[in-house]
């Protein structure tokens, strides 16, 4: 073992000598540094000498960095071999080095802890920066926080969620770590295993909401809503990412207009992944809802409906049948295939009440959306017969849209009695239609007022029909 170590050292020394020669740091026939700097007139010899010395030190520093980078792999191998040899000579077992809670394992844990602390510090800097942004008046807003996080970590590296008043969560998209911000302090959210899957903890109040801790809990919620309980005015919170990998087909929460969800569901910034939904109608995480609040959740997988004619399909919600609705900070990554009214976030909104208020904000769609017969929209497929106001704010689509009628944000809207506003929305997804296509809105067929503010389309519109517009196709 000692002979092998000595050979490794000799090989490392030879490699180092080659790198030094390439970098100009070693030669038998010339000095280590060669002065090629022109002396500055009017300066003393000492000043010029100082400039030359600084240049040479910088050159040496840069060259040594190159050497260290080049031999880091070799040095690491030698270091590991050295440690192993010394430990064996000291009668320390291999398990102590490589086993659970061994030396290397503890070193990894220390490195992870350092990375976590660095992430927390960056989040704290983002909080302070957002408090001093324009018009923030010393308060943190979700939009300002997300912008500062993007500046600090880079775009598409993390996602911020407002889970309660002045309480935010930040999910790191690469590591899946979640950090919670409460009164300016930052902590890591520890994920806990569900000790009693299929049974909901909590009592459904805002203070003690029902907790969805596992896939079994979500299935239980679906079974309850689809039989006897719509959980009116009850509160739910997701506590973990849920992975449906190798699971059976999921039945949406609320599978008809008789069995609908009418509660408050807060995803807390977590995702539902690898979900498979294949039903005749009301295809989505939530099938049919009335008077509901759904926020801070993402979905990934495949969603497909196979029925005839008036079929509703959406990533988060298939249909709002009536009442108020708030959908906030939700996103869809799933591939969606529907028959009629199909949307990335919501498939269809119909039959509203006169006092209703519908708000969809801070949502985006990435998945490709296909409607076999009628309408597809990046955020909302179809809305119609509404007597209340609707706002779509800060939403975007980058998924590809396919259908008879397509709209980057809304596929079609008909028969409104109150105004509709679409503010600060964008479409980057390409649209393919055989009839009607619009960059933001496909069809607007009503006498009420439509307001579009600060919206744009950059997606390509491929329409085999007669009507195509970059913003609104048909009005």
C-alpha cells in the first residue's frame, strides 16, 4: 500500500511539472517571471517597481489557480489514498470511513449544511432587497420577492409562494428544498412522513386545517368528495410533495356537478407529481368546484378525458359550476388532452351567480394542451354565461396549444353580463388551430367590456382556418 502511495505521489509530481512548464512557471534556462511591462514616465523607480511586482503577483496567482484546477482530481485521489492508508495503519476499519455516519458521510453532511446556510443568507438578502424596492414601503410582496430571488439565484432556480399573510415559502427547483419566511426569519421546512396514511389530521378550521400528508390522504379526500362530503368552508393544507409514480389512475376531487369541492385548499408550494388521470369528464386535480379557493400548488403528469361533446378538462380545475373562485399561484406541467373545453389551469367556467367574483392570478402553464373538438387555452379553456366579474392577472403560458379554437391565455369567452379584465399576461406557446386562433384570447363574443392591459404574445400561430390575431382573434 505504501509503495502504491509513493508511486501516486511521483506521478502527481510529474504532472505538476508538466503543467508548470505549460504555464511558464518552470524552466531550467530562464527566470520565473519575465518583465514585459513598459515603465511609466514621470514615476519613481520604486513606483514602477511596485507596478511590475503587482503584475507578476497577479500572473502568478492566476497561473497557480490553473494548476490547482488541473490537478484537483489527482490531488483528491492522493488525499483519499493517504487517508485510507493512515486509517488502516491506525487500525481504523473501512466502515468508519465509508459507512453510515462515517467520516465521508459526515463530511457530506457538513457540506450540505454549509450550502443550506448559504441559501438562507441569499433568501434573507432577497427579503431585504424586496422591502426597499419601488412602491414597497418597507413591506414584502410576492412579486418583489420573486424578482429579487431571480436576481440572486438566477431565473427559474426557485419559486416563491405566499401561504398566509406575511408568510412566504421558497422552493429550490433543483434540490427540492423548501424554506419558510416568517417575520423576516428563514428556516428549512422539514418534511415528515405520514404515520397514518389515508386519515386526515386536523379539524378543517383555518387554524387547524386538514393535512394532506401522503398520496393516500389525497385519495381519501377524493373518495369523500365524490360520495358524501363537499367540505364546505373547510381548510386543507398540503405538507409534502406527493409522487404518484407507479400508482393507479387518480379520480379527480369532485367528479360531477352533484359531487363537487367547495373548500379552501392550500398547496404550500408543494407539487403533485406523476399523476395519471383518465376519465370521461371533469378531468383535473379538482374535477368540479363551487365557491372554492385553491392556491400554491403545481401538478405534473398526464390528464386525459375521453367522453363526448361538452367535456371539461384542466390541470388544476376541470370546471367551476357556480360561485366565487380564487386560483392563486398555481401551475401545470402536465400534458392535457381533452375533448371540448380544455385549459392549462381551468377547463371551463360556466353558470355563474350575480354576486360572484372570479380571480385567477400568478398562474402559469408549461404543459401542451389539446382539445379534440373545441377550445384550448393556456390558462382557461372556455368561460360563458357568467353574471359576475372575472380577472386574470400575472399569468402566462409557454405550452403548445391545439384545438378548433385556441387562445394563449383564454380560448373563448361568451355571454358575459359583467366586465372581464386580463392584466399583465403573456403567451410564448405556439398555437395550432383549424379555425380560430388568438395570441391572448381566441373568441370574445359578448356585449360587456373587455380590458386587456400590458399583455403580449410571442408565440407562433399556425392556423389552417381564416381567422388569426396576435392578441384577440375574434370579437
